[in-house]
């Protein structure tokens, strides 16, 4: 009897599950019809354009030549930064190194209580003349819109101070990787377009990074299909928050409408909000797709079999970045999106606009419900599968007639939703394969489940935060997402010469740089950096930053107390001969050296043998720091100044040749040979008159400082 009762209870529960399944199937049907409409619109439009528009004799696709020929207009780039100290320097350096454009200025917004980010931005500002730091006048975090508003205000003030007008203002985040032609593309479309949105894609991830992979899949489909349909349906495009260019006209109109608050500080998705507001103002927005080639480094293929690969991929000009790779960071970030797009926009934007616009608003907001439906469907399916197993194994024997009879309306709905799911899977695989290859296309299927779980958790968090805002008055602040920026090994980069690098950084006036290059080429016999510094055209801090960046070596921190002790692996003679300063090391087998420029491998081997160590590590220091340190270990005071060493001055003034000086220096030992000037005279490398002239110039440059000639070592 107990077994019969147990089977009856199971049968009742199974019937309840089927009833719930019918309700969920109806909800999924409604969402599937919405998705089906987007699919039909996209593919119909795609085929129509291929058969008609693209075949017209008058059709002329935009060419790279057209981008290059258009005169460059001034463009501003704004980057809001809260707690971005770990990526902001890399992002700015990569941006300036990559962009094939000259007329632009970068504005980075920081908060006064974010000292680490400020320090990194200031370090970059000293390196790059085109970088401006804007400080928000109150502590953070507030929200991204607040930071952007202060950036826009500073951009307008910069225009007044410098008597220029930016044609457009580009919005980027501190994890973005840009394409070289991005600004040229904006420049071509400005000022005809008021908001230009580029596609956003995820950088390649490993096949097993399931959470990060969901961003690859979703953005591959959204920004190739959904945004295209949205633009063609309503004529408006929501900003993605990155890769968005606003015309000057658009920002002025937004500022005038909102008392200099163009971005809505009441919204956590100010990008979505501003796109809708520009549409209502009649501004012309465009989702711009221009095919270009990317040189990308693919992670290991064949699910880990084989190493990383480099290949050229043709896809739309886009902004690439790393998205969160762990569950907590992903659902918190998406909770902000759900909160802003699905809930706050309902409160601030309502349901106005055309029929198409209202439909798109409904599509954007349905996720606050359907995110839970998909997870409930997974739970329901797992239980029905368990009942099927119990039935086939004979454990469960009593079953009520199913509602999913052949030909019944619940069965038809179930078949339709199953077919719709199959279409979703196939289209997701198609768009992922176009960008990332077939391996990721296959992995996009299980990642759909992972993505639905993340979306459900995000929606639950969004509902909790929104309820706290409505019922308890809790402020909605910038929910920080920690960002990753690809390392140099993950980016395909071209190594620049020092002169090219300084030119890209705009560290030296082009005419001065060319003059220094000409002098170097025509027998100046000095490194380019020393020529620029000696002429006052470049400061040695910027030179050290450039050499550090070029050689991919860290900057040195000179330990004066360590030098004063005099107990280090290298002799003073060796330090003077090779112009290096020893740095403290945690290992007796490693020699750490501060150098003004990278030493060749042969010299490193000699130094390793001299110090009896296995490894030598180099750190870049300013030339003036090296000079001061050499004076210190030779018995003088540690004073950093711009006065060159005697040997460098002799070469700079062309009183001796660098080749002869270097040959003499190889055999010079201070304790044995005495003052460098006397030694050079004895060797016949320099005359007494040449030494006297150089010493006089040395004293003149010291600007009255009492410096004894004996301590100016080569």
C-alpha cells in the first residue's frame, strides 16, 4: 500500500510539473516570437541588400583611401577612471602607440580619493603631451555619468583655452583595445553624424574560460545582428558605453537641455539613456560597420591541443576588450546593465516614441522576467528527465494522462519552442564562428546555459538593488568591475625606434626631433636621446620612460643608502666603466643594475662573471640619476642635476670622438688613473685645452654650483 501511495504522490507531482511546464512554455513562446521577428528582419534585410543595394552600379563602399585623404579634425577622447590603477597606464600607452591619427587629446577623469589611479595617470601625463587629467571635485565613487559630465565640462574649457573646437568626443573605458583607424573613421563621418557607435567584441579567451566566453558569444551576435536590426527599425542606436563618438553639436544640445549635465547621473547605464535622448532630439545616430583586418593572437586550439596562433581576421572595425572571467564579477556587471536598461530606463524614459521604439523598449525590458523563466525551465526539465528515468527503470509505475498529447496545443507550443531553441543555437554558433572559429562556435552551446545562469543571478541582484532604492532610498553608485588589459605578449605590436616612439608620444617638437636625427646621422656620434636632452628639447625623465617602454624594462628606484654603504657585487671601477649602478637584490645569484639604456647581452655576461652571479636584471634610470650615483660611489655628494659628465661633454662639444673616448674608457680605472681629464690627456685622446674648455662649460651649466672637476666621471 505504501508503494502505491508513493506512486500516486509522484503522479500528482508529475502532473503539477507538466502544468508548470505549459505555463513556462507559453512564456518562452512569447519571448521566442520576439526573437523570431528580429531574426526574420535581419536575414530578410541582409538578403535584400545583397541582391539589390550592393549590386547597384552606383554603390561605392567606403575605402581606406577615403579615410586617409580626409583632413584630420580635432577629436577628444574621454576615459572615466575609478580604481583603474592596474590598467589605465597600459591602456593609454597602447592607445597612443596604436592610433594612426595626430589631432586628438585624451582626457582621463579621476577622483581625489583615488591616489593610485592619479599616480598612474600623472605618470602617463609626464610621458604623453596629449594627455590631460581631469579631477572630479568630490570623492568617489559616484557613478560613471558624474565623472563623464566633469570630463565634458573640462573638454569645453580646454577648447576655450586653446581656441579650438573638437569635431567629436569619443567615449572609452580603461580596458579598451583600439584599432589604428578608429579616429580616422570617426573623422570621416563627423560632423554629419551626431552619434557613431562601433561594434564591441571580446578579445579571445581560452576554450575552457566559460564565464568570459559568454561575453564573446553574446557580443558576437548582438553587435552583428541585434543592433543592426535596432538601427533599421527605429533609426536610433543605444550607446555601448565604449567606442561611441558624439558630435560637438550633440554634446552642446544635451548640455543646454540639462544644465551642463549631458549624462544622466540618475542612471547606472548612462550610455543607453543618452542614446534614447539623442533619438528623441532628432539627432542622427548610426551603428557603423567598416570591414578592416585585425592581426590577432588566438589562444591554444583544438581544446588545448597546440599552442597559440597568430592570424589575420577580417571583421568590422570595433573596440575589443577583456570582460570578467569569474562568475561574481560577471553577474555584478550584468546586474548594473539590467538595473539601468530594464528598470531605471522604465522610470526615466517611460514608453514613449514610435511603435518600433516601444517594441524595442519592451524587448530590452523583458529580461527582468525571462531571465528567471529560463532557469525555472532548466529545473523543470531536470525533474521531468528524472521522472522519465524512474519510469523506464520501473521504479515509478502510476502516471496520469499527459497534457502533452500528440496534436494538442501544449504539444505544438513545446515543438515550436524546441525549434526556436534550435534556431537560437545555430545562429549563435554562426556568429561566433565568424569571429572566433569553429572551436568557440561549438563551446557557445554549453556557454548558453552558463550565460543564462549569470543573467538570472544578475537580474536577482538588480531587483534587490532597485527595491532598496525605491523602498529604502538607498543610493545607486558605481558598482566597480575590475578590468584586465592584455599584456604585450597578447597584443600583436610593432617595435618602434626611439625617434619614432618620441614622435608618436609628441614628446619633442617634430622640427627639433628631425634636427636631432640629422645631427646624429651626420657625425654627432651621440645617442639620439642624449642629443635631445643636451639641447634642452627633451627632459631626461621622458627619455627614461621612452627607453623603458621601448626595451620593455622596468624603471629603477635608486637606493642612495645602499650605494653609500659600498657593499655591492660590482667594483666601483666596473660601475664607472659600464655606467651602471647596483641595486639591492633579494638573491645572491641575481645582480640588479640601474642603467640609462639597455646593455647588450655580451656586456651582461661580462658583468655576471665579474660579480660571480648567474643572472643580471636591468632597470632603466634617468641619466642624471646614473651620473649622481657614480659621483656618490666615488666619494662625492649625491646630487641630481642636468650637468653632463666630462666625457659626455667632450663628445657633445666634438672635442673628441666617441669611438676614441669609448676605447680609452674601457681601460680606465679611477683608483689607478686618477682624474678622467688627466687620463685622457695622457692617452692622447684629448688636449689640455679641450679638457679646460669642457670643464668651463661644465661649470657654466652647473649655474654657479660649486662642483669640483675631479668628480665628473665618464
